[in-house]
C-alpha cells in the first residue's frame, strides 16, 4: 500500500514576494510583478520588460565568496529551499539523512553563467574560463547544493522538461515517499533567464509579449488581447513528508498530495496539440490516481501563460476533461502576476494553489479585460473570490509537449 504524502514547508522567492505571507497578500490582492528590465541594457532589444526579483541582497543568505560560485538560478533554489525547511521546522541534525532527498527542476540552468563565460572565451581565451563554469551551469547542481546544505543523502537529481520541470520534480519526489524510498523530500524549481540571450531567444521565436508601452498589463492570460508571455525568475520549494513522519514530529500540515498526471502531446516542439488532449490526459490521470472524480475538483491553477495558443488549448483541455462542468470550476493564472518562471513555475504555482486551499479563496487572474470567445470559462477575473476548496489541480505544460498535473487537497486524518 502506498504511503500518504503531505506538505509541511514552503519557500518562495519571486517577483512579488520573498516570504509566504507576503506572497499570499500579493496574490489575493492582484499585485503586478512585471516592469522594465534592469538586469541589462535593453536598447537594442524588441522586448524591454520582464518580471524581475528586485531589491534582493544575497549577502543576507550566503557568503559573498560562495555566492560568486553560483549562478542566480542556484541561489534562488537554495534560498527558497532554506525558507521551506525553516517553515517546516525540521531539524535535519535529528533526522536520518539517508531517508531525506532532494529533487528540483530547472528548464535551462545557468544561462547567465554560460553567456558570461562564452564572452570570456572569445575576448580573453580558453585559459581564462572559470574552473567553476561547469558546476555553476549544470541544472543538477541546485539539488546537489541543497543536499549538501541539509545533509540529505537520499534520492537526489534534477528534472528538465521546460516549463513542466518543477512539477515533474515534485511528482517524482511524491513517488519517492509513496514507495517508501524516503520520508522527507525537498522539491520544487528555480530559474534565472532574464538575460540577453534568454530574452532575445524567446523574442525571436515570437513567444513574448511586445507590449513595451504598458508592461504592467502585458501578462493577461485568457484575455483576447494577450500577445505572449513575460519571462519571470525565482524559486519555489516545498518540503514533502510521509504522513507518518510528519505526524510523529508534530508538524503543521498545509495540504496533502493525492495524485500526479504526466503525459506528452507527441505533436510539435513548441505548440500544444490543438484539441488539448495531452493536457486533458494529465489532469484526468492525476484525478484518477487520487481516487476522486472530476465532480470533486473545486479549483484549477492553470498553466495560463498569456500566449494565444496555450490559453486557447488549455481551455479546450479543461472542457475535454470536465465536460459540462468545466464552466463551473474557478480557474486562475498565477503568471498574470509573477510572469512565467519557466522551470520554476510548477513550484511557485503549487504553493499558490496550496495557499488558495488553506484560505478557501481563489486568487484572481489580473489584467483580464476583453473576453475571448475561444476562452469562455471562469478565469476569476481581476478580483479574488471566496470558495470552499477541498481538491485542486495545478497544471504545468512545457515545450516539447510535456504535460504535468498535480492533485492537491486539504489534509484530513483518516
């Protein structure tokens, strides 16, 4: 029999918050985290805005010398993990490290590091490349550093599935506890791609909004005038535990993970399959694994990227999965406020989903102004709504046709 898995800690570092309490306040009040890019000079760029983390000092968390050996995506992940562990109140000196693991996701890894070292190679030659280049760049260095920090000697690796990376990581961490391979897992995702190459690459593939005259209203999921996503950055990490382990130590339990659904569109390298069948499959798989019915889903935290194709297709997927009931389910997009955290989005958005469950409030989708006939469901436009939420889905879909859905709900003793 598989073991029950619960969430006992959460940590967030994103464009609208650096603590869980501030994250919830910002989400429920519809705060915007998008603005003009300050990380680099955008004079020659067609897109000049993103969702950056502002006013953040790494020295509050780590030695400056050590920080110089890390790409920002690892710093974000490590700090979010520290926040989650602190929130969980686990004392890792008193637990069996072989029963604790770390699985995190990143869609790209150390892009800024790669760009800097590439310039060094051509300007100063190969002998000037940093000896830390490879361990700063590789995506799996984040779970490695987290495991070193806390002495976690159990399952440890990184998942890479574009914008579904963090959700795949959390799903795999869920499985490790379910099957008895671990009692504690730190999981989530981190990303830092607001760099010249990152912005130029996404711009040239026509994926980003070009609303340079009004960046605060550029992220507008499901709105008819949406024209692309907004790159965000940060980290969202969770502490998962077996129910038995959590209860034995008297932990506060935020929610329970009930099921996961993974699928592939098998259609196109970037575009979702038009009928939404792949995403519908991932949602239904998570629901079936959780042993509930589609009638019991109270809320969906959508992938909701603000791109013309994704939002239309995700709407189709929800209709395909839920039939006539689709119109009755409140939906919202966290990306409307924090932008698209790419490989970190699944972690940040699952935390948002759990907060909605805990407060029985659906956070809004902001910047929703013009109804799109092809997006005709309840996206909780602009204002939060009160709603009893017992079960919810968090969706993440990635380039390559990767789909991941997580079924999360209120924890109740049995």
